[in-house]
């Protein structure tokens, strides 16, 4: 047993492949899975990637990287260097395994834990992998898209619930905070008025004592008023303290909810990126709906619209983004874009009222499908796609 361990440890790992030495069929999934969108854009800027349509720059950069990484050049050397540095920890972990069987076992563990990008790069560049194991790893990543498609409805439903929950939390706590702050402001104004009256009465009492020497009844009356006002001030101060305490509790809860919202947004973003990055082989029904069509997306959140554009591009379609402004020029361009679109999508939670009405009006005039969505997330959009006639 000791001899076998010594023999295994004595086997030296073969030199790893460079990115330009990989099979060309791997490059699209390597670039899409192992490089983040930010990293890809940064490389694109460095090597002069340009596009007349800013909304398509990500697709242009992706295509450029896949093309240039097929050969040894400045781009592929730079990309290889970035991936080596980014995943050096994972590479070291895989380096300890010398046989194809052992490498596959570690890949399975990494895959099950969702640690796919680093493990994918570390295994794709190992020369020890047999052709069969290499194909299994490629198939695992490739089949993620089919797994997502098979559970698409539950995933979409979960994303819709998360988006709705975020909106509800923001609306609820924002309104309650505004209400408490307004209450504090009103109480502070009442307190200032009462303190001014107390101060005025005190000056009057002092003045009367010096100049007029009022009778006992007048003095008692003024002192009674003063005592009542002081009691009122004390009551207002107590109310302010109580309201401020409630406001602090509400603010603390709001901060906690904001942290939860940030967590949900990160989860939502990662799910969106996974859906977008793995739609190369999206389910056939959605593919048939989108392929060859021009879709218009009005309003929403720019970064989400950008993710949707990437997804539609991979499905063989085209998505045009309109910010949904209120200006005259925006309305004019909106009418022209509706004329070129096969369908128009409008997220009702993040679009101007005027833009939504104008889009609906133009769709009716030009007989285009007008598809309103509850929220601006990618899940709602994916769900809305199923309402389009695939013919």
C-alpha cells in the first residue's frame, strides 16, 4: 500500500494546455463560463473591440475572444494569463491529482458544489484527461442549459417571487420610514411652539413681578398656564423620544432588510447570469419563438436589459432597448422602433406612464403584440416570451 502511494506521488503531472491548444469547440464555453462580463469587457477595451451599437458590445467582445483564442497571439496569451491568475488556487488543488480518474472525481465534487468556472478551466487544460472524460466534462457544462430548461418554470417562478419581494420590501419600509420622519418633524414643531409660549409666559411673569405687582389670582393664573405648558412640553418631548425610538427600530429593521435585499439581488443577478450564459442550447420551444425575430424592450433596468440582450442574441434573435423616457424625441424614436419589432415588452414596474401608453398605442396601430410584464427582471421577461406566437 505504501509502495502504491509512493508510486502515485512520484508521477509527475504533464504540462497543462494553453487556451489556444484547446479544441475550438471548447472556446465558446470557456470564454463564457470562466470570464466574467466585466473581465471580458476589460479585455475587449484593451484590444480595441468596437461596436456602433453599444448594446451589442458584449456579443462582439465574446465573438472576438472566441475567435482570437483559437490561435497563439497577444489576445490569447493575455486571456490565458488572466485565467491562470484568477483560478491559481483551484489549479493547485487539481494539480495534486495525476490520473484522469482522480481528476474526474474532483471535478464531480466541484460541479456538485457549484464551483464550476475554476474547475472547468483547471480540468480543460489537463493533458492527463482521457478523451472520454474530457467529453464528459464538456457535456456537464453543456447540459446545464438543458437542466435549466427542464426546471425553467420553477426557476422563473422563484425569480419572479424574489423580484416581487424586493419591490414589496422597498415600498413598505420606505413608506413607513417617511411616515415616522414626518411625525418626528410635526412633534418637533409643536415642541418649539410650546417652548416659545413657556418662554413668553416666563418673561411676562418676571415683568409683572417687577413693574405691576399683580394680585395673587393673576399670578396663580399665569403660573397655572405655565405649569400646563410645561406639562405639554414634557409630554411632547416624551412623544418625540418614543417616536425617535420607533424610528431607530424601523431604521435598524430597514438596514437589515436592505442587507437581505442585497443578498436577494446578488442571488438574482447570479441566477440571471447563469440563465444568460447557458442559453447557447436553450429549450427548443423558446428558441423557435425567438430565432430570427426582432423584439423591443421599453423601460426596465439597463443592466438587466443588457443581460436579456445577450440571452436573445444567443438564441438567434435581436432585442432593441428603449429607455422609456418622456421626451418628444424619445416618443418619436419609440414609434419608429415599434414599427421594426415583432413584439414589444414593457415592464410596468419601471417605465414612464407616457412611454407605456405610447408603446401600447403604436402596437395597436401597427398590429404588433404588446406584452406588459409585472416586473423588469429577466425571469418575467422569459416568462413573457412564452406568450409569443412561434409562427
